[in-house]
C-alpha cells in the first residue's frame, strides 16, 4: 500500500477501516415515513404517494449531535493506482471494493488492505462513448445469499440496469455471469447519462438519470430522463411510490450524479447545473427540482430549491457520501472534496472545501465506516490531465 503525506487540518490516530464498522453503520439506517404530492401528468396517475413512500424530511434525533462548523480531512493512504476511467464503487461485506471502468466496461476488485486488483470481467453489452459506458454499481440487498452485482450502463440504444452473478471462485476475468436486465429504456446521449445507483435503507433500488442534453425531458413526466427512479430489486414500481405504475420518484433534474442517505433515512442527491449553479438537493417523493425552468435557488412556487449551490467552476459534482454528520461531495471540474455539515435536513454551517487541486478530478466517494471514506479520482476520463499513477483510490479520515 502506498502511503501519502497530504494532510488538511486536524490529524488523528490512523487505523485501517474495520469491516465491522461498515456493517454497524449500515444497521443505523431504517426505512421511514410518508409523504404526499400531486399526480398531474404522470403515467398511471390518480394516486397520491402512499404510506410506503420513503420519507426525506424526518426530524433529526434529539440526541444526535450537530457536527462542528469546521471539519478536517487527512489522506491516510493511497490504496491503489493505475485504474482506467473508474466510475462506480461498491463495498463488499468484507470491506474490499468493486470498481467499474466506464470506458473499458469492466469491474475490478480491489483488496481493502493491500490494494491488489483482481479483474471480475467485462459487462456484456456496454457501449462506451462520451459520458456513457459502465457507470454506477451496487450490491444486491441480499448479496450475502444471492451474490448479485447491479450495474447501470449505456448500450447502443439506451441506458439500463442489469444484475450479474459474481462467482469469485472462477478464474480472474471470468467471474461475472451474463447480465440479467432489470430495467431498460432510460434515455441515452453523448452526455448527461446520470448513472448512479444505490439501494436505500428500504432495500429499494434508486437510480439517478440525466436528460441527455434534451432539456425538455426533465419536465416530461412520461420520460425517464432527468429523474430519480425508485424500483424493486426486480425493476418494478414500488407500491406507495408517488404515482401508480411509475418508477419516477422525483423530476426536474439535469444530470443526477450522487445519491446518499443520512442516518435519519433522508435521501440526498447532487447534480450538474449548466452555467450558473450546481446543486445539492434533499429529495422528496413527487417533487419537481426545476430544471430547465430554474437553476439553483429561485424561490419559485412549484419548484423545490437546492439545499446548497455552487458555481460549476468550484464543483461540477459527482458522487456523494454521508459520514460524521456531513455530506461529502466529490467534484470533477472543481477538483476538491466538499463537506456540508448537517443539522437535520438543513446545513449547520457553510460548505468547506478540501484537497483542492491536489489530486485532480474527483469522481466517487463512499463510506468506509465511521470516520473513513474511500475517494476515487477521475483523471483518465478524457477531461482530466492524468499524472503517473492515475487513477487512484485514496483512504481518508474525516471529521
């Protein structure tokens, strides 16, 4: 494992991320609540959100402390180097990482202790071009028994979600089964393909999509573009979603890039703006986040304003994670890691930037349990300036 000496603000005792911490963190999540909203224009309309719709505005726990206004980031180590166009990351139960390559269409396992890389194989059907390719990955909520890995990827005709059986007993490069398509027909373009997927605390599958540069799709309630989708692990609408027979969970998005839940079960998402504002949003079922009618905080009736916003030069956000009471947001063009401390459903202090310009473009950040994060760079994505060793995965200690 290659060590790194980059330190930002406070330094604490270095420990390796414990698998038990990851599992304990996962157990903190619980599915909660209900919400309501209109039903105008969605396919299969006529029903408001039911009691099983995931809540996003629960009150904070009275005993949960507010994080400090100022945080700190320490780069503990460089776990591995030499990754090609890494995009999605899924953490295995034992702590190792699965990493997707957008352009190669492959998934690689990275040992969380040594950084050793093992090829699982290539995902059949991936057609990488522009911002499309093999994007987000996630483990089945029943992974311990079914060993299924989910992937969001571009084909020649669409973006889709498929699942594959992972058999680590097979030779390297031959460990992935054939893709079983779970959901298809998501619009595809040279850009704005969305691509982040994650299973929520309710064990439902969420996917962030983009409007592919066709701005009207975001407000078109019959299109899957520019949306956050919620579905069962089999790709079916969830009973209690905002509208019957529809997987659409929220709309009016430009290009959703990150999804994360806090410990009270609220869903947060970030997305690219155009020329004015990038956004961090608190997601509610059936809500309209405004694009292309508004960008950033507009205060207009009928649209939900972002919780925080940034100029694209300072952010162009990608993956997000929740740790130590804050949302952590990786930034591509901004080449920095943002910390947004939370008090319930609102920021408790101004966002704070770390690692600015030190590692180039930052693509994905995921929790490693407790005060640890995995941070993935993105300098080999055709828009960065790769240095020797790129791309890499960093282990961070945060507060």
